[in-house]
């Protein structure tokens, strides 16, 4: 049985004081549940937040990680730097990175490799656009996103990785993929991994993201290949994020 995982991606939606209010509320109210809870604040607040959650079950993650270990890469943050502040996870290839910052499949694969070699668990984000869904190429697009990383990093590295599926048309739009639509893609991803390694396929957590809310989390998590959720908007409110997290115990 794979362990549940709820990740809150705060994106660029908090300032220092609201980030602290949010983390304090999560620390104060987190229920004891047999699943992991990760928060991904903006880089700048990671040191302070890591200190706040040091003696709790909450885990710190980052929203991205550099594709290199060190050097002249203005504006980038390396896996080793994240590690210094107790970050355990890093999202790589979020659709917003792919869409607005030209992160290609290859660049995402390089970020993934850096996370692995720096001891950080990469959360490889995969997604398709509405157009790709409608013209029937969604599965090909997702396969390409994953295969590029497998080619570069090797399938064994996925023993220490997480995959998320976040259809672009469902992010921040209020439109969630139906449980079955999400399950179909998650099943496809698991089969793709199984074609290289059954052991990795059995172990890897595959998360759904895209307008996850307290109202829809439980049904999504009931699907056999949905092991957790990656939450944007609803993670900015401690009560709604913790309600989503509580869906694991139902
Ligand atoms: P959302 O974001 O929950 O606000 O739709 C999800 C995501 O970006 O992964």
C-alpha cells in the first residue's frame, strides 16, 4: 500500500507575514493521520518555515530546483542549498514553469537529476493542455514528458521520486478532471513506469493536481492509482488544506 501524500504549492501567492500565519495555523491544527503533508513556500521563506516546522510532522518542499549543482546560473537555487534548509522535496516541471519559463522536457529532466543527486525527492509534474486533450494527444504528451526523464535519469531513480498529473485546463480554473478522467491518466502513467520496472510502478506515488478542494479530494483519493494530491489555491487556507489532508483517513 502506498503512503498518502498531500502537497501544498503556495506558488507566489504569499508574503512573509501571510506565509507565517498560514504555517502557524497548519502547525496548530494538523491532525494525526497516516499520510505525509508537504508545503512548498516560495524559496525566500524556506529557512524561516523550516525552523517553524522542525519538530512537527510537516515536511518542507520547494517549487523548483536548479538544473546544475553550482556555478554561474543567476537566479537559480541548487539542490544542495535546499538540503541545507531541510527541504525534502522539490517540484520539477510544473506546468507554469513549462508554460511561462520555457522549461523543456530536457531541462526538467536535468532538474530531476540534480534533485536526485542532491538527495531531494523530485515531484515530476506532468500535464496536458485543453487542446491536447481535445485533439487526442494528451497521453502522448505525458508519455514524452516522463520518457525524457527516464532516458536521462534512469528508471531506478524513480524509486526516490514522485509523479504528479495536473491537467493545465484544471489548474486554478475551478474545473477538476473527473475522478475517472484522472484515474485513466494515472493508470496510464503507472503502466508506462511498469513497462520499465514493475517494482518502481508498485512503489511510486502518483498525485493529482488541478482545482483539488475539500469537496472533491475524497473521491479522487478513492481511485486506485491516485496516491495523493498536489494542491494550489486550496492550500492557501489552512482549514481547507487540512480538510483535504484529512480525506486520507476516510
Ligand atoms: P490549483 O493548482 O489547485 O490552484 O488548481 C494546482 C497546481 O498548480 O498544481
